[in-house]
């Protein structure tokens, strides 16, 4: 007797389910499903319900068509768990007419572009996987609704376009995540393992049920065969034969239903094993990629937003710009490029502009470290260290605090902003107008050679200019000076230095003051490296010229303690009067109109003294006594009264020369 078709299926199934899952198993399972599907036996069709089939076309035509587990009024059976499955290689839904409509409503709606297989248990992704939605108006609306609530009416667009709106959150991402992918794959593996255990148990039960039913039907077939094999057919018990046929028919129906259920479980088992093997291989593949490598290598993901006008706004649906602390536009990236349009030669086009208009603008290159937060995730501790660079390159750079206005249809300056201030604060601030030439860089882009020459100008134009090195302290909201900064210095070094207080006509005006505990004015060469004094500059000259010059005393009560001049040559020149005073005219040396006068409470002349006059010398000695070791007169010596111990002149103990220049004439401080 030939084996039943069920036995051949049993053998194939045993072969497929034995051992580990392999690539060819899925193909064999599909072939087995095709055989079961294509089996056209009445008892199989009857066991699975009614089958309405036509090899060409079936048309359901009515003004209203309802498909589902419903009653005559189209109401869904409340006591049953029903499902409607539409299968086909080409499924089309059309809502025809000007008001044609396709309405889909369900608690969960899923659209997955994958191949489900003939039984819907497969998840095969092909190269053509895609979702296409095309319409004149597309609205995607997400609303937060309380449980058992209802959605409000959709605020749809009417003039063409795409509108995506949510009253909670909208995420538009094109990203890859190594950690996220690992977690998702691991979650999928664990889910598949759990599903496989359940399906394996179901397959085992179905297999035992199928084998039991198959063996029973094979035994019935064997009995039927023996009844018909006797030589004396008249003696055959036809009642037994009819009974066997009835049993075989009933068991065939049950076996057909079992094999259909069994084949579906095998399909699910094969697909589960295929997915499990795929994700385990992906897990091993991803494990080879380190976190550092993932950060360095490009993922080739991108989001492109292209439009004639692109607007980003942080506002609510009523058009209010949000001012709560959580509101704003946040951009987190490693690099950001904002580029203006270029012509074909790479030159920026006229009209390119970047404008930032905010009440407060903060640009930082600082990173946070040692961050700590409380149990409410509020930052309680952090350190901010400046790390990066800010580079601004342009033909013209302007930093200003200036108000503007539109007057007479013209945009123009109004004036300096009240309390406006530009603050430059850093450990080192360098303003440079040097030009680089002969620049070389290595293969890594590092500067290795250059020649720098100062060529430009630095211009500071202000009513007052202050350069300070002063330590301050903020106390009670008020800033107070505490001391000069230790080891602070101010240095000006150039081939020519000029300080001028002259007006536009060239007339000197105003004043210039230098005030310090020690002031050095030098014309000296310095040591090359340390910049310390080396020697007097050859041909060095210091000139101090003014209509009136005062060195020393400022006023009667404010005087210098010492004035010293030391040089190989000292020249003092005055057209009218040159006078040196000590104290309140106690000692005076005066040169005036070609006359020299010396006066003091005591006058001493030391060394060889020569008095040479072309005409005559008039001498009036008003002293009580003159002691002369040797007095010689080559022609004559005349005196109205010569006596031992008595000199000529009126009595007195000091000179009578009066000072022409008074300390009161000095400018007051």
C-alpha cells in the first residue's frame, strides 16, 4: 500500500525540525507551506470553514459593503475576537469621487514595509522597502488626551503643504546610536528567545497531535486495505468498509486542520530562528566596533531642510514667543558651519549677511567639569574652564555700543548708548597689525615658518583713555581699588614715540602729567634679552623745552628734597635771567642781562680763581674784617680807610642780592 501524503509531510517536517536552523530550512518550509496551501481536497476546505474561490475574479458589489464578524445590521459581534486579513500581491484601496475617502481608525495602526510571506509570519526586508504618501495637503497631528477622552478637531492646512504638529513633542532625527543599537538588538534577542521557547513547546504539542492522528489514519487505511485484499470478495464485510471510510473521512478533516495549524507553527518557528540567528550575528558584528571608532567614523546620516525661507521659532500656538526658562532653541553639535552663498569663483555674493539681535548675547568656549546635582537634578556644583578659541576674520570688524534710529527714512546713528561699555578681559590681550610673509606649514597644517612685519595702525580715539594695573574689590555692590597690581608695568616700545596735546591748528593745549615714585627719562641702549640698561645711546639727546619750566618745587609748601645733574657737560642757557636759589633767598646765584651776582650768608671760593675784566673792577667789601695772606696791586691800591682789622663798607652779615624768581611763581598742583 502506498503511504499517505500525510506521512510524506511528516517525514519532511521531521527532517526540517531536526538539528540547528540553517539557511535552506526557511526555503524548505516555504515549499512545504506551498504544498499544503495548494492541496485541494474537499475535507481540508470543509474543515477550515467555507471557501469561496474563483480562478478569475470575485466581485462584491453593493452600495455598502461590511466585512467582519458582524450581524445583519453591520454591528460587530461583542462576544468574539474577530480579525479581518486581506492578502494579495497587489492590494489597492480606492476612495473614488470628488469626496472619496478612506478612513482607518484603531487604537494602534502599524505600517511596516516588509514582506510578510504567504502566511503573514515572515519579516523579510527587501531593497524596495518604502512608504509613499502623496497629497496636496498632509497633516500629522498628535494631541495629549486623557484616558477615555477624545481628539479635538484637526487644525489642517488648506493651501497645500505638510504640517506636523504636536502639543507635547516632535522628534525629527536621522541618527545612529551604537549603544542604542546594542540595547535594541539585545532586547530583540531576548524577546525572540522567549518567543522561541513558547513556539517550540507549541510545535512539540502540535507535532505529537499530528503524529498521533497520522498514525491513526494510517492504521485505518491499513485495515481498509486488508478488507479489500481477500480472494472471496463476497465475504467482505461492506458495513465495516463503510464504517472505516467514515472514520477516515472524519479523521482526515481533523488531520487537515492539525496540519494547517502545524505548518503555521513551523513557519513561525523557522522565522523566529532566522531572526534570532540574524540578530545574534549583528550583535557579534557590532561588538567589533569600539566606542572610539564609532565616534570617529562617519555614520553618513543627515537631515536636510531646504527652502527659500527657513523659520525656527520658540512660540506657542497663539503666536506668543515663550519666555519660560524651558523655552528656546537649542543646538548641540561638535561643529557648526554657517555659509553665505558664493559665485562660481568662490567669492561671497553681495547681500550676504548674518544678523543676531538679542538683548543678551553670550559666546563662550568653556567646558564644565566636576558637575554635581541634587536629587531634583538641579546643578549645585560645577567648574567652567575656558578651553577653545574664538576667531573672527573680516576685512572690517566693528565693536560698538551705539544707538541708531530711522529719521527722514534713513537709518543713521543716534549717539553713543548710555552706560555703554566694551570690556576686554583676559590674562593676555594682544592687538597686532603685523603682516605675515614666507609662511610654511607642515603636512599636519602646523605653522613652521613665517616672517612678521608690523605695517598697520592702532588708533584709539576717546575723550579719556586710562591704562590701569590696579587690584579692586567688590563690596556691597561697589567696586573699590585696593592696591596697585604687584610687579605691574606699562611699556611703550617703538622706533618713534610721540605724546601730544595739540589742537587741530597745531596749538599746544591741555596738560600732560607723569606721576610716580621714581621717574627715569633715558637715552640708553639696553641688554638684548633682559631689556635692562646697558650703556648711553651714542648721540642720544633729551630735550625739555617750554615757555616756562619748573624742576623741583611745585609750591612754597611742596618742595623736592634733592635735584642732581651729573654729566661731562652741563649747559644752562637763558636770554634774560638764569637764577639758582636756596631757601628764602639765603643764597642766590643770578645771571641777568650779562651780569653775574652771587649772594649768600657765607660765600666761599676755592681753587685758583681768576677775575679778568677789560675795563675796571668795582669792589665794595662790606665786611667788618678781611684776612688776606698776600694782597698785591701791580699799579696802585686805593682805599679811603685802611686800618688793621677793619674793612670797608657798611656792617652786615649777608649779601643784599634779592631773588627775582619766587617759588610762589611756580604753578600750583
